[in-house]
């Protein structure tokens, strides 16, 4: 599978995420790429909150995320990640995932990447936000610790389910199958997430980014700063916090 755009340049992408050093189609590069992107590109929905449907045209995504230095949600920032994987020569594919953070069963509107490297399949995801993965995770049942955070994969009803330890309790994040999906398959999911009143993206203003020892989570006027396992909550003004903690302005049409 390929994911390309005429205006995508690997060196521009690497500069955007602060990646230094050589790149190879190996696990070390994959891990560093994912970590750098998670710490540089904000998971955010300011465009949806402005009443727009984010474009899935690859060139538009490059312009938004790399050139204009904004963030986005899963299709956009995982899309950019996929472009980098293609440019470097990784073997990968998109897969649909079902969020389990809602009270009722949802369609598979989330998008993840399955990367084949050094003879094993890894789950990669730079676009879920919250308490999501911090590095590639080998796809097999069991637990993994990443930067002190605990994750696990279990098999339920024939699919893998990713869970995270959140404040001392396991929380199921999403389920997925090892079934390749084409880019075009996510166009309806993108429309649904950007327009349905029943999605978190239309209901709440979000901005989430990882740090080397934790993460910053802004939901409406509540800011959570998590560092070395310690949680600090603050009441803030969304637009101000978006600029101070994430370096972004509210999206203007």
C-alpha cells in the first residue's frame, strides 16, 4: 500500500517532528518516528469545531499539518505518518478500529496503521489522543510498558482490543482486525466524525499531545497535565490554553 502526496517531502516532515539522524526501514526508526510525531503534532479538532469537514486529499493534509504546522485527527495525522512510512520504504497498511470509549457500540470510524518490520506486525497510531500508545506495539496478546505507561492487547470476538492502564484501572480504547483498508474507505467515517452530533469531535473542543514523561490533554476548559504519573488538573480558557500549551490558534475559516 502507498500513501503519497505531490507536496510531501520527507525532509520537511522530519523537520516538522524534530527527527534527527538517519532513517531506515527498521524498528528503531519506526519507534523514533512515532515518538517524535506524537510529541510534535497535536491531536486536535479545531477545524471540526469551526464547522468544517477536514479534507482527506493528501496534498491538503500535507499543507495543513506540515506546511501550516497545525494538527488534526486520526485520518490526517496518521495519514501524514503513512506518507513518511511510504517514503522510507516500510511495509504497512491501514486498518479500521472501533472506539470503545462510548457507552454504546460504534462503527469502525478510527484509523490505525499495521506495520510489518523485522518479521513482525506492529500496531502504530499517532491519532487517537487521550491515553493512547506511545510507541509501536507488537501485535500479540499481552502487555507492554512504554515510557512508564501500561498497555495490553487482548483478543475479544476474534479481534484485537487495545487497552491502557488509566488511573489504576484498565480501560479498553479500541478494537481492530488485521484487515487492510483503502484510504478511500475512511471518507464516510471522516464525514460522520465531523458532522454527527453523536461524536466527541462535534461535542467537545480537544487538543492532546504527548511529552517525554507524560501528556497534555485539553478538553473544553479543563486542562490535564500528566508528568511521571502525576496528574494536575486546571480550569482554563480554551483558546488561551490552546495557544500557550499547544502552540495553536483557534481555527479560522
